[in-house]
């Protein structure tokens, strides 16, 4: 898999973008080799996105580590592909949920601060009435 990656990374930048990947995957011999390892190449865009999302910071390119790890995880039957898709979807959703929880916590902190600042005033007003 490392040799395949190095061939795709003909610019020697350490990352492969979509056009490089698509060109390489569409090549008959390469596609056949990957399919012989159980990696479905019929949807090259989805395959590229899965590989891009193997790390925590998808950026529209695939590095060597993501490519080798992704191909290793994807090789075999469709169950491996499905599990990889689920893992990527889980990471995305977990990231979104974490951001939402941080936002909620921030808003709750603001509410508590506002209530604490308002409480002494209302107590003073009630003391003056009494």
C-alpha cells in the first residue's frame, strides 16, 4: 500500500488530493489490484472521503498514514467498509455534539453569572421595603 501511495503522490508533497487519487484509482491495473484486496473502487469519491476522514482533521487530502490505515481497515468484505463508514460518521457527530455541549455550558455559565449579579440587588430592594 505504501508503494501505491508513493505512486499517487507524484508531486512528492506528502499528501494526495482528489484529482491525483481519482486518476490513479481509475487506472485499470490499480483498480484491479485494490479490488483483489476487497476494496471497492466503484465509488472513488466516497473512498477518498473515507480515507481523508481517517484522521481527526479531514482537509481534502490523504496522507500516507491515513491511506495505509484506511486501506487496511477497508480491505476485506463489505462489513469492513461499513464499519469504517460508521466510525467516520461517529467521529463527525461526536465532534458536533462536543461543540454543542461547550456552547450550552457557556450559556449556562452566563445565566448563572447574570443571576448571581442580579440576586444581591433584589435582596437589597426587599430589605429596604421591609
